[in-house]
């Protein structure tokens, strides 16, 4: 079968930057050397690019996980341009298609089912003629954002200006323009590219699936450390609107911490958090699936399977009881702020919610212990 034609702009960009990184940078390091300021500037540049993609392109614009002040949006748009991963509008359109058609080789722009190379970088190198949404129909909401459209209309001059301008200015300040161009211009770009691309490729191959196995996404703490928290990808694919990817306090997700800090400063609002009951239902369903598969090869496992199913149904009942009470409390609390209400005891309702939460968390412990014993 004849391969699709090459798309020359990304081919040239990836090839030239890779060759410079592999050959020119070591040669310059041997003949001239790089100092600590240049290395620090490169690391800061990588962080700026990555956080602009994760907090901006991904969670803010692609998934509308929160709302941000125009100044924050402008900074993230500039950082995303510095990362040179196409415009916000184009990136978000591709990403929304990825979530809608995940693992569909015909509709998912970077389907992991087509292999590591394709999902990591190959999908950008050839014209695979995937049926993209014409005129960005899946991003009508983003077309109302003036910063998004300004960056989209002027993307090429902007990407050239920041990717050459920032290293040159740093080089003039530092006294070594070529050294800064190599490290902050080229190496920073190569590192930033491949860190982001790991989420499209390796995060669909390597890791755990605690929330669902209905698609190839995986949770991986190593990738989370490398990608500003994006490595908890199984969670993200199941609860994509959540502004968090790492939901536990100990999970490395600096993007989440940044968004929360912006909210404390009044620069972000309407941070969406997936209700705990939805998360726990997904985890319980997945654990039931995994344990049931293990029991398929165990002789005379009917009694264990019956007990497992009973404990699972009990857990779901308690989660639903908590969910209903929590919704009632939130509705009454909201109304009581808007107007005077009689006949409602907010403290009693809150105490009921907390009691039901403790009950379902206790049942969760029993459920986890039972699964551990069976395993």
C-alpha cells in the first residue's frame, strides 16, 4: 500500500531541530561550553511551554475545565505559541476529536491503536486524510475568545517571533546569542515537543487502568512527573472536564496546583471537580471487572462471585444514598443564600451528608479488603 504524502513543514521542523540537538549542541558544548544560566533558562523555557500546553491548550481551552482572566489566557497563549504545537483552535479541535473517537483508527487523529510511532509523531508527518471538522465546528465556543482567534490568525509570525526572539534577547543579555539559540531555542523545543507527545503515545500503552478499560488510556506516575501532571491519563479520559488529573494529594500534578493558585488570586474561577461519588463508582466497577476476570479461572468460585456482587451492590447503594443527600444539601444551601428559607436545617442536612459519606467510605474499605483477599 502506498504511504500518504509527507507534510513538509512538520517534517522539516522535527528533522532540523533533532539534528541540531543531536550533533550541533554537543559540538558547541565541547568547543565553547554552556554555563548554568543557559541551562536554567532552557529548563524554565521547557516548564513555561509545558504548563502553557497543560493549563492552557489542554485543560482551559480543549476541556473548559475552568475559566481564566484575560491576562492568564494571554500568557498561556504566548507560552503555547512558544511550544510550537499549532494554534489553540487547531490543537483543541484535534484533541476534542481524540476524546470523542479515542482509539478509532479512522477518526481519532492520533489513535494509539495504530502504534507508538504513529500516535507519538507519525500522525503529523504524513497527510493521513483524517476527516477533520471543517471550519473547526467542534470549537465554536473557542471562536468567541478574542485571544484564541488573535493567536490563530497570526500564528506563523507569532511562533517565529517568540521562538527566535526570546532566545536572542536572552543571548544579548547573557553575552552568548548562539548558545542561547541552541539551548533555549532548539533543545527546549525538542524536549517540550516529545514530553507532550508522550501523552498521545506512551500514556496509552504503559500504566494502570483504575477507572475504565473501555479505551487504551493509562495512569502512570512517571509520565505525570515528566508532563506537569498529565500522566494520570486513564482518569482524564473518564473525567475529562475535571481541572485535575491527579486527584490524590500525593499525586504530582503541578498544573492542578497552578490552576488552584490562580483561583485563590482571583485570576481563575468555576473550577470543575468531578463529584466523588462518580469517581468511586467508576473505581468500583473497574475493580469488580478485574476481580471477576481473576475468578473465571478459579474452580467452584460461585460463592466468592456471589459475595463479591453483593458487596458491590451494597457499595453502590451507599454511594447513591450519599449522592442524593449531597445534591439536596447543595440545592438547599444555594437557595438559602439567594433568599430566606424556612423549614430547612442546613446543619442537620450537612450532618446527614457527612454521615452518609462516612458510611460509603467504610463500605469502600470492606469492598477493597474483599477484593484484596480474593486476589
